[in-house]
């Protein structure tokens, strides 16, 4: 059976293939090969440009052009050729070296002399760790951060739109001091902002120091060269932060930090999805219907919050993988084992499920409309929430046992406007204060919620 989206085993390549498409230039097998090629070419160019090394000689123009073209125009057929070579060598990184040999073949006499310097003094992990670092850096910059900023913008629009819409809050699922719908969304704006900034600030690290991190082969070939400086300049030239102390592998601590930061973002979004789902179930939000969509196979009236359910499920899958990745990748037996190699390939799966979720959240937020009448009805039926205001004002005026008096009046009971006003009228509060409390309604008892929402 041929591999198509209908026969794919992973939903990322099947049901959700169109939505995961933005990741393919950065996290696919093709992408890994492309980044490996880039690292190998840049290392050869680094060696040729290094004035402290006697050879290889500086690159001639035809060779420079060929090498730059290999990187700039690398395409699917190039990746396919590397895979063919891998089938012969049974080694994915060595296949890249042989691919580049073929590209240099016949270019010029000087090009032939460069062949021994392909993959010079490097171990496969030198190439791979830099390739993965570039992949994760670029997918963050070009896919993940734009999606997160778009979600933050969606939430900010809704927070501002509903900044002044009073809403009954619920703590422990029970009626609590009122808020505004916009303020509750503004909470997520700020949480997402902070976590996104932390994710963006995670350094992407890389190493290029040989088989066990000691530049053994480098110093055997060129004993007088400052290989630490050469290596760190090379890593920095790729836009990465050099790691000086390693075994054969870069420790992957930074990838754990990357995964953990992404996991925290996803956790904030799970909380958002559950809250919005709850508000939809209460009728505070209604999802705009799409004429051609079906909400239920048997109940025609239903418009389900499926986008938020889809997002929550995919965020859960993503976080399960991110938790595993962040706990496993920094652990390696002695100077090297290969358990990280297969695990690293699942970064795309973890990130992919997150991307599906971000898209679903964005779609769901774009279809939400508040129902002010339904929200107001709950407030109008919850006069007991003003007990906090009344007892606090009584405390200010020195009335003893204010809390206990309101507890006796309201705890576990539904209170009407008349019941509460009768109580207020019987207090020893100053007349002006009493009048202010008598005029207050649950919808007016929102503190600074509207201001906080507008400031988000």
C-alpha cells in the first residue's frame, strides 16, 4: 500500500498533514539532511578561511560558487540522492560527505584537493548537534513564535472587546465576586506573553570538538592551531552559542530547556481551552456556526466547541512527548550512546501536535461571540456575591463581627436583592455609605476588572 495521507500511521502525516505542512522545511528528514549539508559546507569554508591553518588553501571562485549553490539551492532531489548513498553506506552523515564529494567532482583541480577536508576531524555528532540546533532555532523563529503571537493577539482583541462586560466569577465552581469576561481573557494574554518571552530567550547551543570533546584529531593534524577558538568562532558564525565542555555529544540541556518552555506555553493553553469550553457550556460564549458544518450526527441544533477540544487533546499529546524529551535527552551513558539519536527525531512529533493545537485555538477564538443576556442572567441570580462588599465596608466602619453576620445571612443560601437590601438597611453604617451599598448590583461590583482588561 502506497504512503499517502490516507495510509499514513501518524495523524501529522495523515489527517492533519495540511496543518503540519509549515514544519516540513524545518523538522522533516529532508530538513535534517539539508541542515547537515549546510554544516558540512560551512565547516569546509571555515577551514579554508582560517589564516592559522596551512591548508586547505582559500577557495577559488568556481568552488565557492558550487558550495554556496549546494546550500542555497538544496532541494528534494538532492535529499533523495543522499538517501541513496545512505542505503549504500548504512551511515546517514557519511552519506552527506559522499554527496558533497560528488558535487565537487570535476569542478577544478583545487576542488579535488579539498575532498580530504570534507568532514575534517569531525564526528557525526558535530554535524548532527548543529543541524538540530539550527532546525529548532529556525522553526521557533519562523513557525512557533508567529503562531504564539497570533494567539496572544486573538486573546487581546477579545479581552478589549469584552473588557466592560460584567460576568459572574466562579471559585471552586461556586458563584464568587464578579469580574468581566475581558479581564478573564486578559489573564491569558499576560500568561502567554511571559511564557512566550521565556521560550524565545532559550539559547540554542552547539559544539564542534570531535569524538569525545577534546579536539584529539584536530591537534594530531595541526598541533599549533587554537582549535578551541576556531571551533567556537565556527559555531557562533552559524548563529549558535558554543558549548565548550562536552562528551562526544552536546549535553542537550538547552533542548530540555526549549522543551520545558514549550510545555509551559502548552499548559497555559490547556487551561485556556478548558475555561473557554466551560464558558461555552454555560452559554457565556457561543461558537459561530458554519453553514456547511455538522455539530452532531443526530442532534441538528448542536454547535460544539470542537476547536478547543481538538486543541486540548493535541496539547496533551505534545506535552507528554515534551516531558519525555526534556527528561531523556540530557542523559547519555559515559561519553556516548545512541539512545538520543532516535529520540531526537520525535521533536517533530511533539512540536507538530502543538502546531495543530495552536491552529485549532486560533480558529476557535475567531468564532466566539459572547451572550450578554445569558451572562447577565447569572449575575442577576447571584446577589449573595455582594456579601463580600457589604462585610468589608462594615469592617471599615468598625462594625463588630461583620464577616460572621454576612456568613449567617448568606452561606449556602440563595439571596435575593430584597433580602440583602433589608440587611443593609438594618446596619449602623453611615447613611451615605448605606445608600451606596443599597444601589449596588452584582453587575457593578467588578472592582478594576475593566481597567485591567483594557490595559492588557
